[in-house]
C-alpha cells in the first residue's frame, strides 16, 4: 500500500497532465472533425465525413503535403548521412570525445523560434549586411533576398540548414550510442580474417549492427519533418502574414483553424486527423520495408 501511494504521488501529476493536455484535446479534435464547428470548439451540426472529403479535395491542403514531401526529401537523407558520418568520426577519436559530443549536441537545446530569428535576421538577411550576403559580396556577387525569392527558391536553403543545425546533434548521439553497443570482438574477428579497416568493416559489420538505430532515426526524422512549423512560420512569416508558397501541413491547418477569415475547427480537426493517419501509415510502412 505504501509503495502504491508513493507510485501515484510521483506518477499522478504527470498522468493527470498527460490526460488533460494531450489525450482530451486529441479526443475532442477527433470529435470536432465530424461536426461543423465554426468560431467555436463546441460541436454544432453533425456532417459526418464531409470535412474529410473537403480536405482531401482541397488543393491548398494537398499542396501543403507536397511542400512537406519536398522538405522531407531534403532534410531526412541529409541529416541521416551527416549524423552517421559525424558519429563515426567522433567514435574513432581517442581524446576529447565528451567535448565533441557536447559541442554537436548543444544546438538541440536552442529554441526553434530563437534559431529561426537568428537565421532570418543575421545569417540570411535579405540586405547586403547579412552574413551570407557579406560572404557573397567578397566574390563580387549581388545580395540575395533569401527568404522571399521564389525563382530560384532560395528559402529552401535557409529552412534546410536551420533544421539541420538544430537536429543534427540529437541524431548524432543516437548513432554514437548505437556504435558503442557494437561488440569489439566482431571487428577483431574480421581483421583476423583479413577484412580491411575501412569500407569492408563499415559495410559488413557497422551498418548491419546499426540497423535498429537506423530505423529509429529514419522514423523520428520523418515524423519531425511532418511536424515542421516553427522554422517555416518564423522564417517566412511577416507582419503581413504568411506567403502563399512553402506552406507545410501544420501551417495550413493553423490558418484554417485560427485564420483571420474565420475559425473553422471542423475542417482543421479533420486535416489534423488526416495528417496523423498519414504519419502513422508512412511510419509503419517505412519501418517494415527497412527492417526487411
């Protein structure tokens, strides 16, 4: 009885917060998706699956899914390859390993909003005083309007480098933990059998032993790409609103549910459910394919 009370004393507040702030909103959003709920979070008129049909035939929502796909196409493989390469390098060094782990991991503690403003106002500022345009000026190039240029779409460089800087260290630590779990005797046996210390051991020992970690990293990267919001909103958004280009699903749903044209929680909730099901489906499919 004493242990039971101690358990609920520690777990109870967390469980209550999880229920009130996570599960209840999810359930309420699912309920609202079947109703016409405009300017109110109280269900009014039951419309069945009409909200879902509207979202699946809504061109801006489908374009937002295309924006996500393009963003994921850039950020997922780039982060995976760089995190794995840096983890291999850090794992090989014999001195200051803790220092390099800390240096690469520190950016993950930075706020997405703060990092977005630094990228927007200091590094990729559209005027000639920004860091990127200053470097271009050294080579005689004209300043580039990084966040508003659509031809070519330079804003992708801003968004991808920002997300890469923020999340690279986290996935490096995951790969590093996986590398340190590989038994050393596997490498020693391979070397005795004549395997080289480079590509052969990487291909036949390291990568197969990292299969579980690789699957987890890819799934987390894909889910994180689907949830992109802060960097898009703070880098591309202005005091006049968000531009019509590069709208990921969460940006579109934000303006659908809370936009100035009227709050439409029914369609916003339906879009959120569709996005959740899409993430779950792609995640399960990717995990199954990669595992096989």
